[in-house]
C-alpha cells in the first residue's frame, strides 16, 4: 500500500527552495508514494512544472486576506460577514506596523493566520513543511500526520528569525532537514536539544537534464566578457554589491556585460542604483527565465555575490556547465567552492568581487584549470532522494 505524503509550501515562485521541491518531486518513486502538495498561493513559474502524479490541493481562500492591504482585507471580510477573519487581520496588521524585522513579523503573524485557515482533513503518513516559517508552522498546526518533517534551506543564523518561536515548532518535528553540512552544524549549535533529529539532504540536481536544457539558443554575446548571476532580487543575493563591482570593472576599461536572472522586491531599488552608476546598457536585469541554463552556458564567468546561502542550487548548475565561478565568502561558500580549484572565493566587498572577476579574465591558466577541475567533479545528486526515503520509513 502506498504511503500518503503531503508537501507544504508558500508558492512556487522562482526561488532555490521552490526549484529544489520540483526536482525532488520529479525524482520521487510514485509506485511507493501517493503525493499531495499544498500551496498557500497557487502562483509561480514552477506551478506548471508539478509532475502529473502529484495532486495539488485547493488554495486556502482565507490566505489572500493576509496577502493584501489591511483596509482592503477588512472591508472585504466585513461585507461578507467574515467578522472573525476581519478581527484576526486587524491584529495581524498591528504586527505588520510594529515589527520592523520582516522575517520575525511573519513568525509573529502566524498565530492569527493559523486561526483563519482550515485544517486539512486527510490523515497523512508523512507531512513535510518544505520551507522555514509558514510551511513548517502549517505542518505542525493544521495537518494530521504520523510523521512530520521540516526543511530549512538557508544558514539559519542569517535568516533573522526568533529561535524561541521556532523552538516550539521544531520540538514537534520528527526531523529537521537542511541542505548542507555547514547549515546542519549551525542548526545543531542553535538547537542543541534537537541534534539527533537534524539531518542533511543536499538539493537534487541532475547534470544530464541541465546540460540538455542548456542547449536552447540565446544570444548574449555582444561584448567581449559576459557575466551571469542568478537569484531572487532581494537583499540576501547581494546584487547592489554586484552593481558597484560592475562599475569598477567598467571604470578600469573591461568590456563587460552583466546579466541578472531573477525577480523580486528589490527591482526598483536596483534599477535606481544601475541608473545612478550609468550602467543601463551594461548591468541588465533580465527578470525570470523559465530556462536559465542557456544564459549560464553563454556566460564567460558566473558570479554569486550573496550575503548568505544554504546550498546554492545556482552555483551547482554553473559548476555542471563548467563556468569559471566567483563567489563571495558567505558562511557556506566552502561547501561548494574550493578556492582557486573549482572557483574563486572573495571577500564580500565590491572591490574584492571586481578583483576576483579580473583574475578570472586575466589569468588564462587559472581559468582553464578551474574548468578542467569542474569537468572531473561528480555533480549529480539524484541519489539524495534515498536519504528522504529513509526518513519516510
């Protein structure tokens, strides 16, 4: 008899955790598991990528009131006689106003959101909150399951969350899973009582699938040196640092063009920075691309200027496509890059990123050695699914 599995996620927007979930779902053995997915919002580029074997549960209608302005939400609830939700939305609104830390705001609002959402009636063998905050909280509070698993996709200490609030929920999980050894070490230090329940499962990446998709034709080559970065347009990804690095390269006479693939709340601010540095023709925000791999393939250099990461899927993808890589020295960078062997790790400053890119450009021997070493790496992680199967037992 198949085990019933539920995966919980906010949405399927174009992010690393969302991409990781799709890869996981594409790898699961559906002869053994019956799989449902619950999304708080039915939105995102990857929504169309759900495998046909997966059943997408209905979107919770009440969630939209917490994803719109308070005035609009309360008026809408009052007109429909949803007085309880109107009150809960007002209470949540007071936190939105008073809590300046957006991450902790989401944590604190959960108790009001939870009281607005219906429980899932189906009993599952395993429920998986596949992201920190709401998906894990929903897994604990709103789902009946024999076993419950939570995923953390980042360096927990850099996320800015309140560990005391999370401790209550993490204590109720059978396993807390994260995506790299360093992230696991950080979780064990932060939650020592949970050490025996913390597991590491690397994101699933398929080199053959990426190499096949990368063969689609795009045309980026209109200058000598093409740089590509991939990531959501938010503070974590460090793209303001990339803009300043790009300006330094241009000022020093390097004919570069830098493309960013991704979308997010920082677009307007980044566009202003690009304009201030007069880089409109040099630093290009391409937005979301359903298939980013041809752009990475076309690049001369891949740069990840992040402030923190869990385990970057984009870096693994650039490694598979054998691109010379420059990354900033975020906490988990050494989990993926060995400096001067399969990439370059630089300090988290515009000048250091600029110098790292220049070293790749000017040092042909180093550049060729990095590409050669990447060609020898075994980068497929499809077997990581067996770690999850062990947790499902």
